[in-house]
């Protein structure tokens, strides 16, 4: 459809209304001569003042306007007509606004000379006049206003899908993928380039994509999302654009309502504020593209796919804004799982269904010639593959983009095509195709390692190392899927396909790692308490031999309680590496820190004066109370300001949500506050009432400080970049140490009352860091212990993060949102079951697809 002309006709050259209309006619011819029906479909729909929905470009109206050369067409017609022609010929989306502006300016220049426009347009297909929707100015005012949240989401979706596309394809070259309504006839009605236009023409906009393993379902879903996000033209209620969002079906849990789950995915994967995500879903401003329906249930099937049936039931309840029509949605599913669902009488109601076709010999040849043109070092191997292609088994084995990519990778690493594609001409073609497919999968890891033998820092890898590590990661995913299936509400990322850094620790051995983590946290907690005991210098070891005084008993009780909480937290089943991340400039950080210091200073002075009153001035004087309070409050305020900087416009969690999220952690934070406030009161020999007031006040203050930190470090900034899988885990110890150092500042101000500055500083630093790691960095500590144990057992490399990034570069893994995934589900399952029996037919998929 793409026009060969370098530039479209220029409307500014039209000096009269007649020439302007003739330019519109030439513009249609330049675009490739789309039919009136196609223009009507591409033009979309609009709503009249009485609530009726009509086409923007009815066929009769197009014909009438292009014949009436004496009247200047209305701008709403010109805009829709020009945009439809540009979309038809695949004109670059980023240049469409500029082209529309040229037409608007040209029409405006002629408007003063033209006679008044006809106040009516023709109704669709009838030629009867109907009231015009609006005048130009009113029409502009009536159009939906831009939604900042939708624009941010569209931008992040485009960035994420572009990254996913490159991760799957290794660049921009992709084997031809075609699809059609009728699988039996094999009719190739459309391809990747036209999937966006195909979907835009559906009524209702519901689509089920079915194909064999490796046929390109995920590639098609990514291409659909990119095309719709790029042009941002999928019209929803009232003409409001919908933002396409690709979702991994495997992350849906049975029993979850679809709309809250969809909103939650927008928050987790794209960093939208919860209220914005809920509003976009409620107003149907999101087009869900649910990828991998077949991955919800385990393989092989042991019965009806219950989870897939449950998700389809939720999607069938998902309606448009009116509640009278099905809601727009796209679903991809492997062909054999779709057949199982059909047998169970489960499906996506009111949806068009398309089937992805196998690659023809001509398409395979075209791809290989494009990748390896004449003169390329692999041109000889290309000809060898093409010579073997007439064999039915070879063609069957290479008939999907994924298998073709396996072949190309193996050949480029030096493999012999004749050996790779060896087939017994007298054997069953299906069985021979399965053997070829297994051979290709078996050579993929060594081939990818050969092509990318070193990391960016120069670390070399051997194929047998890489294969062993990937086998352990694949086995972990199988166990992870089993655990998620047995858990009512598994933590985010605990799926059959997602490698989440802070969930990889069980590879080292679940019980072993838990025991070591518990021991580590116990040591950290004891170190923190010993640092506090030493720094406060209120009691000595010999003081306990003569029995406990009430003050000593209270101190030991608080210390023992804190150690118990730390040990209890270390036993949590799945510690989460939470905490949003902000893309904040240095100026914003500095401003936030200064504002925090200005707010914290006066609050600290009030706290110091309160301590002065409770101790009766027996431990420190007014000058120290004011100076220490101002210094401590300023430091704490500055730290909170630096952490929370740049979060203007982002959703902030409420106090109750922060308390519900981490009640035990906040309790431990409060206990540390009570411990910090206790030494001055004991040095002053305060009575029971001042002691109770002081300890309680310190507990409440520290608890509140923990809540503030939770609010400040949670969530995302409005201008956040896309997440890297390791980002939350890397932030976890930073947040933990920040937690600890805030307590360390207060402890230091207490320690200097009874110690010299050097010893006080050392005790505060040691205690603060130990406190932070034990309380605020549980996920990081658990992950590091698990990684060290796994590396010691030879299950994973010690520098796992370097390896995972290299594996993405080598096209063995890919990044999907905030997780790593195997390049293709077939590769993952092959590594999981590499010792299983050989497959008997290519028609029986090696594994479910995810690519």
C-alpha cells in the first residue's frame, strides 16, 4: 500500500477552491487509491449532539465532497480524509501532524474567498443531510482533552514494547508473519504491517490470535501495540483514544477480577499512580492485549485449563463504557490450547479470530536473502538451506519464525546446515521435523555463546557453563509455577515465565537459605544492640550481676523485643524489594533536601526542648538541646527530602496503607526509637511518669518517622524511566541503610552525652547500618545469601546480574518490564525437560510459546 512518491501533493499550491478539491483527489491517488469503504473504516467515528454515532467519512460524503469543486470542504472532513489516506499508505506517524497542519493552513488561506460552507453533511451511505456535528471551533472544544496519565502510559508502553521487540528479534529484521480468518484454506489476507489497520476496522474490537508454537503470536501482539500506540488512533467512547497495553496472561491469578488486576498491572509495570490507573481502566482508555493465554495452565494438561477458562470468563464480563457491548480486548493463544478451550466450550465472545500461517518456502527464502544477501559470508549456507527446503520435514521444521531464527543463529556461529537439517527421506516427516527442531534447540545455547563469548566487561563464558546455569534457572521457573499454583495470592512475579531477581534465592536451597538468612539477621540484630549498649554507656556488663533494676530490665526487654522482631522478619516467605524509583535531577534533589532540612530543624528543636524538660536539665543544657535538636532534625529532614524529591504529581500512599504494608517493621522502628530515648532519661534518674512519657514519645516519633520513610520511598515519579529488573533490588539496601542512618543520627546525639565523639560516631554508624540491613533490606540480604549459596554449589555464577545482562545481549534471555524471561518459552521448556523422551512430531509442539 505504501506509495512510492517521496512527498504527497502540496495543498498550499492551490489558489482556488476548485484546485484545493482537485488536490484532495490527487492526494487519494498518491496514497494508492484506497477504496471508499477503506477510507470510511480508517476515518473512525464521531458522536452527534443527539448522541448518535456516525462515521466521520461516509462513502457518500466522500464522493459528494470530491465532486463539488465549487465549495470549500469543511475542516473536519479534510482532517479525517487526509489522515485516513496517510494511514492507508503507512505514512510515518510522527509526520502526520505536520501534514495536517499544512492542509489546515492551506484551507484557512482559501476560507475568506470561499462561499459559506454547507451547514449539513450527508448521512452514512444514504446521501440524506444530517445536522453537522460542530463548527470548527466548537468541534475542537468538544474533542476529548488530552489526558496526561494516558499520554504517560502510551509513552511508557511504546518504550517497553520497543525494548521487548528488539529483545525477541535481535534487531529490526523479522520473518514474514501472515494471518487470515480461514485456517483451512491458508489464505494470507494480512501481515504484520497491517495488523493495526485490521484491528481498527473490527466491530466490536475484540480479537483472538491463534497459532502454533513459535508462529509469532507475541511478535504480532507487540507489533499491534506499537502500531496503535504510535498512531494513538484506537477510538473509544466519545472518540477518546485508547492506549494499547500488552499484558502477560501468566501473571493473572485465578479468582482475580479483571479490571482491578488490569489497573494493578498498569501500576506495577508502567508506574502509573493507582488512582490514574483505576480511572483509565474505568473510562475504557486502555486496550488490554492479553498475551499467552496458553501459559496460564501447566503442561501437559491434566484436565480442562481452569485458569484460562477463568480468565476468559472475566474477559467476557468486561464490557465497554455503555455496558451494552463487549469491551475491546486482544488475546493470543497457542492453537492446541485453543482447541482444548473450544472442547470445554470456553472462548472469547464476540471476537474475530485469526490464525497465524506457517511460513511458505518463498517467505523463508525471502528472509534468508534479506539477512544473507549475495556476497555475504553465509550466502553459501543460505543456498544449502534453500536446497534442503523442498524436503517436507525440513520445511515443517523451519515453518515458524522462531525455528528459522534458531537455524540462522546456529549457521552464523559456524554450524553446517546439512548436518542441522539432516532428515531420513524414508521416515515419517513429522518425526523427522521434531528431530530437526530438537537439534536446533540443542545447538542454540552453544551458538549464541559462540557469537557473544564475553560480557561487556570482558568476562568469558563457556557453552557448558551457560547451559548449566540456564537449566537451573528453567528448573526454578517450574518450581516457581508449582508454588504459585498452590498459593492463593502469590507475590508479583512468581509465575512460570518471570525471573525476578529478588525471587531467585530458592535456587540455593530453600531451607538452607532461610536458615542462613535467619542466622545473618540475628547476628546483625545483636551487633546493632551491642553497638547501642556500648554507645549509650549507661550500663556495663558487670552491672547485670547484681540483679536487674527497672531501668536495666526495660532496656533489655526493648533490646530483646527488637532482636526477636528482626529474626521474625527474616523468616518471611517472600520478602519484597519494593520502593519506587525516581528519575530526578540534582537540582530537584538539592531543593528537596533543603526544604526537608528547613522543616526538620524546628521539629528537632521542639524534640530537644521536650527532652530537656523530661530530664530536668540534669543531663544536658538548653544550648545542647537546641543545637542538637536542630542538627538532628535538619539531618533527618534533609534525608527525607532527598528521598522524596521529584515525586510531585505521583500518588502517595496513605498513612493507613503504609502501616498495613509493613506493621512489624514499623514496630521495630518504634522500639529502636524508644531505646534511643531511654538513656538520657536513665542518666537523669527520671521518675516513672517522665520515663513512661519519654519512652512512649520516642516510640511514637520513631514509628511516625518510619511511616514517613515508607511514604517517601514508595511509588514512582511522574517522569520515571522504564524499570530494569534489578532496580528495585538495588534500591532495597539503599533504602535500608537510609532507615538505619536516620536512627544512627539520633543515637549519635544520645551517645555523645556519655561518650567521646569518635566512639559515639563509630557506634552510631555500626548500629545504624546493622539496623538498616536487618530491617530495611530483607529482600536484598536474602537474595545475596541465596546467590552466594547457589554459586558455592555451582548452580549459578557468583556475578549473576552480569550473566543475566549478557544472556539478554546473547539473545538467550530478554527483559520484559521489570523481569527477565527466556527468549522463547520453547527454549525454557526444552532446558527444563532436556532429559525427556524425544518428541514424535512437530505437530505436537515442543512447548508452549512465549515469543
